[in-house]
């Protein structure tokens, strides 16, 4: 059995998205991080919350010299999201520099005709979980297209995470509520 390490995976109770689209990040009395659909219990500490959105949060620059640049607007919760697609199935990624790899909720991966290649145990901020490796044949981020991208299929993950195996291929600049992703090659 292989052990893969991801710096951050938000494991939630639902398979895809909460009914009201809001995720609450809490810390319990033991310091464990919990991601849930409801507000934090009175005995827990609220860390943050964010809403999943159906509207695009990424936009490209209009001029032809700069069409390779992807500009993301910081959301009110401090997170950056990017519209994307895996094998032509649309989704919204959370840009997560703490995640080692692109991580996908199991249901989304299966709807995009991805299959499990190898079962692995994954160390996350919430402990160890069983996941599997896979490959995204076509990964679209805004107007940019990547091929044959390694990914993890994670049970109980609610939001796709754009991890460092993809982000390391970009020059990342962040300023005044914008993140600019420019392909390195």
C-alpha cells in the first residue's frame, strides 16, 4: 500500500455539495478541524465558512498577448476559485496551495468517466483516509487546457481542490484581491 500526503483536504459529510452551498470550517475542543454544512457547535471554534457558487469567478484578460494569463478574483471568504472542467464535465476548483495534488470528490470523478487506478492511504489535516489515484485526460482551467493530469479521487470530499501538481506549472502572483496564473512554458 502506498501512502500519499496531501497538505489539505477538506473532508465533509456529503458526497458533493451541501444543500445551501455553504461549508463551515470549525475546530472542536480537541483542536480537530471539521468541515460541515451547519454552523459550528457552541463548544467549537468557527474558523471560516465559504459558499459554493454557480457563477464564474475567473476571467481572462481581453488582449491577445495576454490570453495565457488567468485572473482569479479573491472571494469575500479569502479563497480563490477557478471555473474548470474534467473530461468536459464542468466544476469549480478551490485553489489550494496546501494540496499536493488535484483532488476530486468521488462522484464528480466518476461522472467524468475517471476510474480508480490504485488504492492509497492519504494523510490529511483530518487524519488518514482511503483514496485512489487516477488521471484526468483533459483538465480545463478557465480558458487553459492541460492533458493527462495525475489526480486523487477522495471519498467524502465536497469541493474539487486544485493542488500543487498543477499550480507548480504556473507563475503565481497575488495582489489587491487578484491571483494571476501564468503558464511557465
